[in-house]
C-alpha cells in the first residue's frame, strides 16, 4: 500500500500563520494595533512584530491577544490542512509558556457545531480493522500511544509509531492495522 507522509510541520510556532491570523482578526474587528495591544495588555511593538511574522511569542501573549479578539486560540495555530494530515512525535505547531516548562501543541481544532467521540484503541497484529465509510463529513484523528500501526484511508494509509498523530476523512473506507503487539491509540471521531 502507498504510504502518505505530510510531516513538514515544524516544531515551533508557525509565525507566518499566526501573523496572518492576527492581522485578519484585528482588521475584521475594526481595531488598530494600538487598541488591540491596549485590550490585550501587550506592547504595541510586540503586536507589530507578531503581525510581521517576527518574534518568539509566548503562550500567554497569544492567549491574551485571542481573548481580546474573541478568537479561539486554535485559529492562530491551525493553518489550512490537507485531507490527510500527519504530525510526527516532536513535531507540530507548538507554543511555549513563558511562566512554566510547558509547551502546547495543537493537534486538531474541533470545528464549530461538531460532536466529537473519543475511543481508546487496543489492537494486536493480525487481521486489520477495515471500517466502512461513516456519515458524510466525519473525520477521525488518531494519536498512537504505543506500538506501530497502519492507519488512514484504505487507498493511502500512513505508518504511525508511538507519539505520531494522523487526521483523515472517515467518510470513505479506512483502516487500522496493528503492526506491533500491544498497539494502543486514542481515536477521536468528529461528526459534523
């Protein structure tokens, strides 16, 4: 089977995506740089640098800006995605806290109006689990906790190792095949 691999996501904040999202949200709200900086409690120069795609924003700074804009935090980190997305262990759009040894890595933002079901998967090598298509628009997200598995659309599954993450459309035939004993995963299913 062909194996898709879209692991180009860096392990640092996607500054250009953050810059574009901040600028769009600020302009849509009709706010000047000065007014948004005041509402968020950040320096105008910091905001200006962020909108220019420069600097190293902390989690707290970005959160304050999102709060002032009424914007979900995930919108800053979630660029348009391919239909199949893989985030390898140690990769992804991560933002570090300036107050603690803490990094938040966005794996998937829940779309508005969606229902999400979470499942713990326990699988062993042998016969793969091939699922029939779910309802239109259903998307599944899998975070592999241990082992190795082949996961995703039947026509292009991805081999995952512990710590890897994949998102794929589940409204087409899809597979979960354990390749190692004691393979464990977290599966989230979004029903839109």
